[in-house]
C-alpha cells in the first residue's frame, strides 16, 4: 500500500481557518472574491485540466462583464451586445457586474453557490441585487456557461471520458499502466481532454512535440538512469521543491498558480482593470496548456518511471527509500517515487506545461519577467508520514525560475522523465504567448469572435441584404475541426411561406473560397414543407478567417432570421 496523503487538505483547511475570518488585504474585488473561489474550486473540481477550465471560464465571465463598460474592449462571448445595459460606467458598477458574473459562472461550474453568496455579503454586496449591474453580470455568466456547455469537456457527467480510451495491455512495455494505490487501480483521468475547445490554440496537433525516446534505445536507458540518480541523491531542498509544487498541496496546479497570481496582484497593488486583464489571460493560458498537454499525453500514452523501474524486478539499485527516509541499495521492484504517480500517461508533464504557460502569461500581462517571490515549505513526507521541518525557503527571481522549479519538482518526485519536462516547458511557453496575443485582440477591440456575432443578427456585425438576407462581418479563425452553422428562419407570412434560401460559409482571407453551402435553389413543395431550420457543415483549418451569407433565392416574403448559431461537431 502506498503512503496516505492527507497533508494538503489539513494544511489548506488550517490556513483557511486562520485567514478566512477577516478581510483580505486585496486591491480589487476580484482578489477578495478569490479568497473563497480558489479553495472551493480546489475542493469541487480536484482534477488538473478541468480545474484550469473552471478558472478560464470564470475569468472570461469577469472579463466580459468589465468589457461591457469599456469603450474599446469586446467580450469573448458577448461582444458589444450588452454594452450600456449595466448602468453608468462607474467602477462600482463594474465591480458589481464582475462579482455577479463570477458568482453565476462558479455556481454553474461547481454546483455550489452558498460560499460565493456569503463572500459577496461579507464584501458588502447583495447577492440578490436587482441593479442593472448585477443583472448584467448574471446575464453574462449565463451566456458564458451556455457557450461552454458543449465544448467537449463533458462537465454534465463530471468530466467522464468520451473518447473510449482503453488502457494498453501490460505487454506493451512502452505504454502507460495505471498504478496501484491503496489496493485500487487508478482510473485514467480525462483522456478526452484534447478535444475540449481551446481559447487561443487553433490546431491542437501543431503543439504535439516529437515522440519520446523509444523503449530500449540508448536515450530511453539514459532517462531511466537519470531518474534513479535523482532518487539516489534526493536532498531536503529537492524534497521541498517537490512538496511545494505537488498537487496534494493545492489539489491542482491551476489553483496553486492562480493563487500565486492573486498574491502578486495584492503585493503590487494592481487595479481592477489590470486584474481583469491578467486573470483573463492567465486563466485561458492555463486552460489551453491543459488541453495541449492532455492531448499529447493520451496521443503518445507513454510509460511512467515507476512502471519501468519496478519491472526491473530484483535487480539492486541505489535509490531513495521513502519507507526508511534514506538512500540505500534496494530491489528495483520495491522502488517508489517520492511523489504519488498521477493517473494519466507521462509525456508530457502537466505541471511543466501549466507553469510555463502561466509564467509567460504573467510576464506579458505585467510587462516584466521579475517575480521576486519566496515560497516556504514547513512539511515533508518522510518515514511514511508528514512531519514539520525547519522552514525551507524557495526563492524565484523570475517567473521562468518558478516554471523551471515546477518542472524539476516532478523529476525530484520521481514521476516524470526529463524529456517530458523540457518539451512541456517549451509547449507551455508558446501557449502562454498565444493566449496573451489572443487576449490583446479582445482588449483592443480588434477580435471578432463568432459567439457574439451569431448571438445577434441585427447588430453591427451583420450587413443587411435584400429581402431579409444577412452577411456577417469577417470572423476570427476558430480551432480546427468540423462545424455546423444553423439558422432559424421565418417570414412575415409565417414559417411555411418563407422563401428558399442559400446558407454559405466562405473564407475571409481574401480568396473568398467556398467552405460550405446549404442551397434550396431547386427546392419546391406545398405550404409547410420548408423547414424552419437550415444548417451547413464546414471544416476549419484553424488558421483562416471566415464569413457567413444567408440569402433568399426568390422574391417571396421578406425573411426573418430568428436565430443563428455555430457548434463544433468534432
């Protein structure tokens, strides 16, 4: 039986008890509210990639609420559709709208609302307020949740796998095998996550690194020896680094990293607008890092160190023996990593990808690479139990120092190969930069996301054509995949008398290339035979913008476009 891990819950609960009874020294309502948000997300969604999604969706709702008051910014989900509906453009209204957007979103994501309502009351806000700002925030929260309802996460079934993943048979020696913990076999966590709709990633396959070393190759043998060398030379400092970044401390890397961002906001006195921008960027960088890392993990399905080393049987190795808290010669089959091995394939390291994406997003959001932060470790797991040690300080001068430390923590913990760390750091840094660049488009009002465009067919996003036709503005590229656009139609004489239509999707890159078409040119029939809904399928490459044309094909009664929306089929 593996050692029981109870450290994270007890220490976090103690900290909450000590610091949760009085106001936090926060500089914006966002960080005050997050005093409650972070521990409850940690409790309700203790899964690495889904927790990052919760952060991204919540911070997107907060951003859209703030953007509704800003002259330049456009919302990710709401665009400019709700501008001017939340009362006057005051910071008080912005704060109230943001808090109600976050409360509504978190209720939908975690299934709990009482802790968040109590936090609002404690902060001096009425969670049942009917003010224009509160209603705006609730509307935005509902719209953001609706936009994410079918994003591939399968939240409604608590993120249960939809990919039909099967664990490889033991004879596939290079494939990941679940570990045995407390006499139970691990269940693979979120194998389907590579199919979740990202924020900034346009083609998930472009972010997969090269294949890891093949079983039996010199590179493979070298990485096994490297893990054993780290185990044999494990120091208290190494253990502290492993413990500081371990998921047992915070349940997930995302909650830990967002908490660090909160600390920096409070330390540096960021304004509300700065907080909105930073957390929006960081949250979406973390979500995309999780999507890319999990896509890679289950694509390569690569074996963990514990499986490889224990298969060496009674071969004697020099390694750390956590049962006796010392390095000694032991049988390889008795070796255990310092940290508990997670329930998903090794390549690449999720911790490294999350941390690198977070670090790059923080650098670009704040305009500096200087972190200047010290973490402190008070407990180590040794001799099959956790115990207090003299505080061990870990100082990170830059954000990249912190990301590198998080990556190495998994080597010290014995649960990753070096290649899984280095490739994930590279991946995460790229994704952090992409998330920042995508976010800038929304801040500056230059982004045109499909969701708000399809939400309002009578807005400035659409140009009127004859007899009720519509042509959209050019829309930003969407992630690669197959999509369906559907429109609900009527006319001044009712559904059954509407004119035949053509629904077309074309490339907006200047080529005007046809991407998809639904054409009723030759359709005839008795009254009532025209369907109220028309749909067109099209495939996105992930890199080209596009636009949509809906046009009548006869001189019949004017069409009314009741609703139009797009969903990703796969």
